[in-house]
C-alpha cells in the first residue's frame, strides 16, 4: 500500500499522471483498491504539508 501511494504521490500536482499511475495499479493482481491508495496519498501529502509548515515556522522564529 505504501509503495502504491508513494508512486501516486510522486506525480503531484499532475492529476493526469496520477490517474495513469492509478490505472496501472488497478490492473495489477492483488493491488490495493483505488480508494485505499488515494486515502493513503492524502495522508502522505498532508504530512508533507505539515512538515513544510513546521519548517517555515522554525525559519521565521530564528
């Protein structure tokens, strides 16, 4: 699951590329469901945004 989500997240912000990656994943036997991959992608991207926000705060306070 994490690998699939990382692959899709790496296409951000290119939605067409993300859709193509999801289509490839869906064709793979035993692959996680599209909804599950997208939920994990949202989680990963949220963590990236939180990290960027935290870094910006620490830079501003220095």
